C-alpha cells in the first residue's frame, strides 16, 4: 500500500466531486430506486391489488383517529387490567393456600422436630422462605396474565399505533415520539423500558425518556395499586360496582403517571435539557395475527419467569432483613419498631406513616415486596395477633383480613390514596437505578433520576395530606 | 447418526435436521461469521431465533432490536457465528444504527450477509439490498413473511429475482420455521464457495456520475487489486464520507 497513491485517489475524488455537482446523493438514491423498480417489475406479481393493505388502513383509521384513538387505548388498557385483576384472584389464593398455609406450617414443624434453633428456623423459614413464597403467590398470577396479553398486543402490532396517538403529546412536551414505545415497555418493567430508550437517537431526548420512564407504573407496583384500591376505594361504593371503582382508581393512577411523564419531560426540555425536537419516521407495521400459543409460551418463559426470578432473588434477602430488624433489640425495642417510630412524624406530614416509609426503604431492591412488608410491620407495631409473630411475612386469606390489619394500623382513606400516589412517585428499584447508570454512564443523571421522583412524591403526598386535613 | 429414515425428505440435501445444532450464545471457535441485515420489522430477530435456538425478544414494531445480538449454530460440523444487526432502511445516512450496520458489514467482514426482506414490500426493501450488494459480494436474500405475501396475493418469481440480484434467494416464513432449513443450507453453500455470487451493481446511474465513478474505481483497483467493493468506495469518496476516507488511509478496507 502506497500512501501517496491513496492521497492521489482522495485528491481525484475531491476534484470529481466538484465536477459532478451537488445532487450526487439524490442522483444515486434515485438510481437505486430506479433499479429496484426494474427488478420488481420483472419478478413480482400482485393480483387483486392490495386488498389487505386496505383492511389495515381501515383499522388504522379507527384506532389512530382523533375521536376514537384515546378512548380505544384506555378501553384496551382497562380490559387488560380488568382481566388481570379478576383472573389473578383465584390462582393467587390457591398458591397462598399451598405455599403459606400448608407448606409453611409443615416446614416449621419439621424444623421443630429436628430441633433447629428458633433463630435459625425463624431466619430461614419465617424470613427467607415466607418472603419468597409471598412474592410468588402474589406476583406470579398477575404477571402470567398481564405479560402474555401485553405480548399479544405487541405481536399484533398495536404498540406503534399507541406511539402514533401519543406522538403529538410527546412533541409538545419537548420529547421524542418514540418515548411512547419505551413508556409502554415501562408498564411491564422500568429497567426494560430504560434499555428500550436506545431506539431514540438524540442523546437529549433519550435522557428525558430514561429519567421519566419511572412514571410508568411497573408490574411490581400494579399489585400494590390493585390491592389498596380494592380495599379502600372499592369500599366507598356499593359492592356491585366496587371492582369497577377500584379499576378506575388504578387507571387513574396510571394516567396520572403519564401526566407526570409529560410534565417532567416538558420541564426538563425547557430547562436543563433544552433542544430541538427531532423528527422521525414511524412505520405502522401491518397487523399480524399473533401466534397465540407460541406467544403465550415465550412470554411465560421469557418475561414472566425472568421477572419472577428477579423478584425472588431480591425477596429472599429482604425477608431475611425484615426478620432480623424485627428480632434484634436495642434496649427494649426492635430495630424495626424504633425506625417506624422515628419515621412516624415525617410520615404523618405526608399523610402516610412510619411503617410505609420503612417498607419503602426495605423494598428498594424490588417494589413487589412493599405490601407484605407493610403488613408485617403493621402487625409488629400494633401488636394485633393476626400474623404469626415478629418478622413473619404472611399472606391473609381474604382481602377483608388485610383491610382489618391496615385499619387497625390506623389507616384511613387518606393513607390509602397517598400510598397509591407514593407507589407511583418514588425512587426506581435498584435494578432500574443500576440500568440507568449503565445506559447513561453518568452518576449525576442516575442520582437525579433516582431522587427526583421521591421528591415529587413527598411534595404531592404532602399537598394532598394538607388539603385533605383542611377540608375534612 | 441413526440411519432410520422417517420420511423421504431426509434424503434431500435441503433437509438436514441432524446436521443442524443450535448453539445458543456459545459462539467460540466459529468457522464463519454470518451477518443478519434488513429493514426494520422484517423479522430479522425471528430468523435469528430460528437459527440459534435463542429466544431474543421479538415484537411487531420497527426498531425493536436495539442491541447487536450474537448467537451461534453448527451445521455439518462447521460452526457459524450469527450477528443480528439493527434494522435500517438505508446505509447512506449517518444515524447511529445505520453506521453500526454498515460498519459491521464493511469492517466485520462477515463470510456472508443474510439480508432479510419483507416479501410484501420488496421494492422498498430493495433499496437497502442494493446498497449492501455494493459493499459485499457474499450475500443471501431471505424473502421473509411469505405467508403474508400469499395472503396478499403477491407472487414472486424467485429465479428471476435471484438472477437479477446475482445472489441466492430463499423464501421463508420464519415465524412458522418455513424455509429455515433451506436458508441454512444456502448459507453453507455460499461460505463454502459452492455458490458464487455475482451481485447486482447499481445501474441507472446518470452518465456524468458513471464516468467519474469509473475513473475512481480504476484508480482504487490499481492500488487494491482484490477489493470487492471498489465501486462502493468510489461512491462514498464522491459523497465525501470522512470515515471512509480515514479507513482508506489506514488500510482498513482491504
């Protein structure tokens, strides 16, 4: 290889570039299209021209129309959630029966019969095992219903239509229209949503999408919303419509999350992340009938089991921690009781309580274990006898029993509403935080993305609590 | 191998179930590198999964594959590493995904590039195909989504297409695993030299540009006699592509 020759080649290319003028790029593109047209003319035959494309176009006209686009979106979301709420009930209580009411006592008696010391059986069976069993009983059924339905919609081709509907709103808030897609992924899992932002080219818009993804209620938080809404919101109306009221409350929280996503995106794009909105082509793919069983199978294996495994991995040590802080005493108070009492004042100002705040600290690794932690800690401080003693996470057979415990713990409608708000607005789980760091490679933005939602959560719950108390 | 035939299919060269081993993510000690390119949402990931036995997430929306996925398979005792490139409509602009795809085909030197196209939208997909054929001379066209094409009453003359493009064409419905055995077999024939590709080169180029390209190509071929994509490099030089100029200076293109 001769450097002088290469320089000559480049020299020649510079010269020729002047000669052929500046439509070179367009000319070349046109040549390619002309070639493509020639080739297709010889080898492709289309009969009965494009009948199915027209069907697709007709569906698109409805699902992306100004009038029906949004109602259809909410209807579909409502149906998916409805089926999840209704359908998850029975398998959940069945799993609870097996894992908690049958296996747990026999493990305990087995441990007693081999004379395992109380602290070891407590740590392993009441801490680690119960935490894992609870997560499986509560998480597996809704995920096994929600994920396949979501995947079916995805395979069918509905997601790009959602992006199309939301594009304008995102543009107005200074963000990229593809954020609608990453937002949808976030409804399944925020960590997955953060990774999915790679489809956004502009670093500015991608950062906005990463920071605000946490406002998509993730699947670890859906069960919390559903349970609390069922207990407290559903109880406000006659029982015939109570599950409808609960459903609307949950959808309301999900929508509020989207409102926050737009608002925060807008503020960011007007302040620290200023810039132009980039345009992009969004191809609406053809509707494809999903391969039903294959989709069910892969979404169960790939998504459900992977997310469940993650929950289990995080729940096991969390269960151990809960058991430990409930059973290690400093003076005559356990660490848990001490922490709860010291958080109570701050919790009251936010319309929450010390139990909830402690539960959110323990549950940083995984949002899924918030509710069991809250229940266990409530039993611990109120001293009521529904549970199985200090540091034992348990499942209550009926929603009513859960309600009794929470009410004994001093819960009101305000506590419930603020818990739902705080569940929406708090730091991302540790996996998501780590993913944000991996994607942004910036400690500054990782910290911002983690702290900003909690601060927002404090502000919102504080305001709601003050107004509530003023008016009540 | 147990030599008990279950059907006459097994005597056919295209049926080689015993010869295929899906290697999942084990891609060490491979003999060949296969790149998987194509427009967004043509089913590249589905083809990838069918070949490797991996279950990379697939979905019906463009741009779903954000990371370059790698997997492997073994066919007739030869190991292949398969690289799933991000879907692009073109290789002429400078967005990140297009550059990633182009760089891999150019510098990664895959032994064969499988271009997955949507049979329903062949004309639009050919834009990318024709660009790739300027860069590499070892390619296979995977005419995917044939089931949909059939429903849309689109029929494609594969022989004519194959002759016009100068590369083998395999019809497939990767979702139903149709055409995948043929695709694997064709890949192996290309990498082993049984099939020699004579890729189509862009024809309808205006006279003045063609003259300029000829001049440059001649010079480039004088310097690099065995280069397969001198014409494409000429195109890029005329475009003033800084990355290609740099690569040329550092001798990375040979």
